[in-house]
C-alpha cells in the first residue's frame, strides 16, 4: 500500500453508490422496479430527435446550451439566463458542493435523504451533517436547529426519495427564511414533475437570493440513461456554477433529445396521469394486504413491513419471481421496500407476488 500517494481528506469516507439492481441470477425476463425509471421510456418525439443527432456526431456540441435552456424556460415559465444544464441533476449537485463547500464547511441533508448529497459533500472535502426527519417527512425545525456558521448548503428533495413525502410551500419558504446568511437551500425537484401544477419551488427561487432548484430528465421524461438535468437559481449562483462546469459537459445528443422531450407536453402529461393512476392502485392493493405506505407524491411507493426480516423475506420472494424492487436499508429504513410504479402489468405482478408472500407466511 502506497502511503505517500493519498486522496484528499474525506474521499475514502465515501461508500460506493449502489444503483438499483437489474438482474436476477437464473431469471431471463425481469421486471425492474428498483430505480424509479419511467416504464414507458421516452416519448416518440424524443426518440426521433435522438436518432437524428447521428448526423452531427463529428461536431462539438454548443457550450451554452441555449436551445435547451430556452425550451426549459418557455415550458416552465422561467428566466432563461438563470438555468444551467448538466449531466443529470447529479452534476448540478456536484457543482454546488464543489463551488460552495470545502474543508471546515458543513452540508446538511436529512435522515432519509438522497445519498448523493453526502457523497458530493465528502468529495468536495466538506462535512455532511445528517438531520432527523419526523415520521419520514423533512423536519424544517430540525434543519434550522442544525444550522451553524459553518453551514453552506442544505439539500432537501421535494417530493423526497425514498419516502415519497412532500412538505408544503410555506414550510419550504420558512426554511429558506431561517437559514444563516451564508447558506444556500437546494430544492431537489427530481420528482416535482409528478405533482400536477407544482413548480418545484421555482417561484421561491425567483423571490429569494439563497434558493436553487435542481430538476432532471431521468424520471418523468424517461431519459435516465442519457444523463440530463438542470438547475435554476439566482444569477450570481448560476454564474459561479458555470465557471466550474466543463464547456462540453453535454453532448449534442443529450441536448437535442432533452429539448424534444421537454417540448412534448402531451407525453409528459400522459405519463404523469398514468403514474398517478397506478400509484393509487398499488398503494391500495398493498394496504389491503396490511402493508402501509405514506401517500406518495412521486413515481414509487415506500412499502412498510413489520420489521427488517419481513422486508428481506419479501424482497427475496419478489426476486425469485423476477421482480426487482429496492431495499431501503442504506436510507435508514430497513423495514421498507421502495417499489417503482411500473406499467399496469408490472404493478399487478408485484401486488400478486406480495399477496402470495403474505399468504404463505399465514
Ligand atoms: C433520481 C434522483 C435524481 C436524479 O438524478 P439524475 O442525476 O438527474 O439522474 C436526483 N435526486 C433524487 C432525489 C433522485 O431520486
């Protein structure tokens, strides 16, 4: 072991991110409900735009992302100048930590919060600070109590992953109001597209100087494999993030596919409605089996079992049927399974398999 060549402090504290599984040994056809992907994939218009970019692959992409930013601005009614695009919202989260948090700085995330916040904070040399939630809901008072002169970033997802719960606009505004002056509130809106009529916090971003929103094409738009996300914030902050952003961080294929996807409102609305319909159906089917879940605002539900042993046994049973869901132990919810809302047939299969599991247990 070479003791002279060492990484920056904090890097070796990062546990490798575990993606949702996608294979089961011995099962050829699996149903993957472990990564909150859109079961229908991208819409026809996005697919066509993707295919067309093959003719441009020898050209460097634009560095200012102007066409995609304009499409996002027009669709969501936002200020074009204050949008930044990245390789997934993960990259925007990385930029925020890189630009605003370093040694001796603290980055707040919540008890069951998305694991990337902690990873990005550690990668930047900062100290992640975990704050408790209240019954799987972000607790604004607990976050405010954890703030200090060292707090530089506060990350919450709204709706949250893996709980699916949300806090209201007044609570988010109270959090932004109460932060110390040097801290930025980051509203991760990866699942905001699933909430009809919800702006993800964009209006709050417009009203304040300390709020940034992140969004993604990975969930509702069915483009997780392509890696496209964006952020919206005050001009000064977006300007800072653009300085750390690589000039060619997004390919022409990413940019043009995302543009077609965001302009295709019919497809987005159809996917949102279908998700809501099957989410209610699955939550009710599980509730009838004695498996509760919080009302989810996203494209998954978090099924709560009696204990860790039951959750593990059910997960093993589902796997044996080729159904892959997500254990939530890494999110400090060992008695839960997070189940992505698939298409109708997948939802029926998973409900059927859980019913058989419950019956076998007696
Ligand atoms: C899926 C997800 C994202 C999206 O990440 P991308 O890098 O855009 O694919 C961001 N935040 C949360 C909480 C998520 O669950």
